[in-house]
C-alpha cells in the first residue's frame, strides 16, 4: 500500500520509493529510505501528512506520500 | 602577530548553528552573499588566545549532495576554500539523522570537529551519549557544548586550534565489499590517469562519480583525460545497479546509515520514553484541522497590534527629535549671513524632512522584523507552511511557498531570494510573481499615515485587513497564473517540522538589528538621493515657489495625474509620490512631506485637506498593490535571469492596482461614502 493510505499512529516499513533520484536523495538525507520504519504522525487523507522518523518529524506532500510504498 | 584560522560552521537546519555563531562572534559579524549566489553568507571574527579566528556560517543543510543551492554552496566552500577546521554542530537529541552530514563531511576529507549541542535537552529525554566512543568511531574530536548557555565553546575553540593544520586519517566507512571494490577501482584509475587538484580526495571523487553527481562531473571534466574516468564510472554505476537491484545512491545511503546505526548502538543509550510531549500537545492545537488557519491569522493580527502599539511611543520620540533638529538647523542656517535661502530650504525641507519621515517608521519596522524572526526561530513558521499547504495547493503551490510570502511582509527582496528554497523553477517563478502583493514594511508608513489620519479608531485592525487583502489578491493571481501560464504538477513537498524552541533573545536581536540596519542604510543612501532629486525638481525652474504646481515635478505629476482621476486622487502630488515610490516605497511618505510643504501641524493634518476618507482608502489599495520597488524588480530579473518576468510583474501589478483602486473609489461613491 502507499504511505498516503496508512493510518495515523501506525508504524510502517518503507518498501519502495518511486519517483526521481532527486526525491530519493532528499528523503534519504532525512533518513527516509527503503527498509526504514517510520511512524505516521498525522494523516488527514487530504493535504500534507506528517511522519515521524526517529526523533524528528517530516512533512510530506500528498503526492510524495503516493510515491512511497509501505507495509 | 596573531595567527589566522578559518573555521566553517556546518550543520542541519534548527540545530542551534546560528546560536553558536552568535555566541562566538557576537556583534563582529558581516552579512553578505556568496559570490554569484543569492544565498546569504555570514562571517564573523573573534580573537582567541593568540589567534584571529574567521568564522564562516555555512547554510544549514541535511546533506551535501548538491541538490539545492544551499548544499552546493556549503560543499563548495568546504572543498574549494579548504577551511582550517569545519565545526559540525549536531543536535544531540537527533544524533542519528544529524550524523549523516558528519559522515559526508568526513568523507570529503575535511578537518571536522563534532560539536554536540543540546546536551541538556538530550539529558531530559533520557539519552546518554558517550562522546569518546563517537570520537573513536568517526576518527574526529567530539566536544559537548550548550550553545545557548555558551558552555563548552572554549573547549571547542581549543580543540579547533589544536586540530588546524593536522592531516586527518582518511576514510572510515566501508560501503560493503562490492561497492568498495568499485570505488577503489575508480580511485586507482583517477590516481593513474589524471592530475587531480590536491584539495580533492580521490576516493571521495570516485564515490561522487559513482553517485553521478553532476557538479563533480562538471568540475572533473576540465581536467585532461577525465573522460576516460567519467565513462568508466558510468559503466560501474550501471553494473552496480544491476547487482543490487537498486540505485547506487540508495546503497550508499544504506551504508552510511548502517555505519551510523552501529555507532549509535555502541555510544548511545536511550531509554524508551513516550514521545508525546508538550510540543505534541501544542501541535494538536496550532495545527488543528479546523482551528489551524484561524489561529494563524489570529497570531498575525496580534503581531500587527504589537508592532503598532509598542512602536508608537518610539516613533513619536523620533518625530519630535527630528522636528527639533529641523527647527534648530533652520535657525542656525538662517543666522549665517553668507548662506543663501535655498540652502536652508534644501537642508530643512529636503533632507531633514525627507529622512525624518522615513526614520520615524524604524521602530515599527524593527518590531515587525522581530516578530517574523521569533516566528521563524520558535518553529512556528514551518507549522504555518503545513497549515497553509491545502490553501496553497488550490493556487498550485505548496505550503513552503508561503514562507517567502510571510518574509515578504518584511521586505520583498529577501522574500524573492527565499524562493530559492523551492525546488522547481515553475514554483519559484510563480511564487515570485505573486509575492509583491505581500505588503512589505516599506509600504507600512503609508498605511500608518493614512489610517492614522482617517481611521485612527481601529488602526491595528484596519492595517491587518490591508495585509489580508494583499494575501487575497496574491492567491487569486496565483490561481489565475496556474490556470493559464503554469499548468502542471507542483514540485515535491519534503520539509522537516522542527521542534518548538524558545527563541534565543540574543539571536533574535542580532538578526532584527541586521535587517533594520539595512533599512536605515537604504534610508540613508537611496532615499537620501531621491529626496534630493525631488527637492531639485520641486525647486526648478529657478524662482518658482517650492514644490508648487509650476515646478518641474508639479508639471510631471500634473501630466500623469489624470490617470488616477477615476481612483479619486487626481491631483499632481499623489501622482508624484507614486512615481517616486517605484524607486523605493519608503519615499512615498517622504515625498508627501516635501510636496505638501508640511509645517508644524504635521503631515497627518495636511493629508486631511487633500484626501477624503474614501480617496484615502483607494490610495492605500493603490500603494498596496502597485509596482514593487526597483530593487524587487531587479531581484526578479536576477533570479529568473530574464527581463520577461520583471516586466510582466510591473505591467500586471500596475493594472491590478489601478482596477482595484477604481473599484474601491467608484464603488464607495455608489454606496454613498465620501
């Protein structure tokens, strides 16, 4: 499933990040890459969402959340 | 003689980098731009023991992959300028993510010191860090500091001085057998085939080539025989992709984080605690689905109320001071027989009244800049971007574009420069085009003057509404542009939500003083020059009454004034004021001061005899929306590298402003206002 569909409070494992190299590099600088577990801090199912990565919180646009496959 | 050393400060955004920079250099700072770039460069000096230390604050970045202009600037400085020491400030509460940058800096061969900041917060979060182990793992010194309390900074400087000039042992991370093999293969090839400048580490270059880093490829390209290496690297990259089934970049990120993960297990003890803290609760409120936007606007309203309530007494003092100065200067010049009358007129009517009418607004502008700085430092700005994302999406932009727009309340020039933070060209241009509608601090004096003269009962509220109207027009224009010129998808939104922090007073003050000083400097130079030009135009041809309709300026104004007839201010003076406002918005009020030949009764009273409440409202709308100042137009020209967009902005904003002013005035007349 896509990260965009993950429910608030769930911890999910990143399987794949589609989209360009640029997005991948931006995400990996924030420690979001394939094989990492992240927490869905907020997801309103519209507009941007917030994920928790270790001790930090990262805002992702809806479009980006649809480029990240998780389970 | 003192020995000189250059220390670069690197680090993620929001880790206390500026706090450390301020703690080290205090007021001995110089703000400029990186050569040829629109990224701000901060430098400062300090004397420490026998050394003169030059501290360079690098832009805050998460990584050094050179995907954004900030990353590129930071990396180029470390690689090309070879600072003696690079101090990497690390947030101890978020070590694992922060060390990603540390690893990259070390890979580059820089002389790195890790400054572990926010140790106090880490303790509170039950994180115990063994800095000696980290130092052993990374092969670089680690110093614990608390930048906000200035503890540990002496030790940091001692370490930096002892480290300078020493060559560090190379490379510590292993990227796994397969990847390492390819890295060393290319490294060997580099050593054999080309003459690499000494400042570049061959292993690092090999890695960058495998990562297909275009900046590095371009740098290497100029070296003889380099095409062999670039070609070989591309081949290896492809091969690795096939072997791993993933990009080399992912494998590299994996290896770096794997290495850091190992370090974390050894050196850091973390008690599992509930992350739900005060910050989380605050987020629930300020980022509430329904309440978020009202809270944001309420905060802005408070911001403007404070700006005016606190600023007023100081503005009065400056006003009175300039009045006294003009009086005594006039009396002095009058008492010297040799000086002709026109000198008196130039100094008192021209220079003093012009500069005075601008400087009066420094307290308001200072407070506004301070509020914006507090919003930024507290972590609220990023929340505002999140809240506004949905609204901004309707315009085809994302919430991040709202940050330049808020900065635009201060000054549109840095705001347009701040669009650099947006990744896509389309987003940048679109944000630049709508940004001039965000009312900058220089327009504020006009509102204060007119609102004070006509609608003084609800000054704060009305000025707040003026700003809201600017936002409204900006968003509407954005929507229009998106539907016509900028179709297509928005760029990705990836943004860290920094933890809330109590803003450091010192940092806020330094920042605010810098900004305000720029304003004063502008008042002292550009505005000074314009005021003199106005005075000359108002005094010529020789013998006319000063600033009368027969003067050159009066004739110019009279020529274009009919255009503003439908807006309700068809006299020549407003036309002249608007004309000069294109040079710098700060001048508008000063021009009125000169043209209406204001005496003791003050500009506010004089305005009353030239405007009605309705034409004042229409004039405010005009000033809010019409052409941004020359500096902004020039900045848009520089940022877009074409004349097309700045010219478009000039034409579009003038059109919009005229139409809105006419609607206000004619509509008001129909509704029975005067």
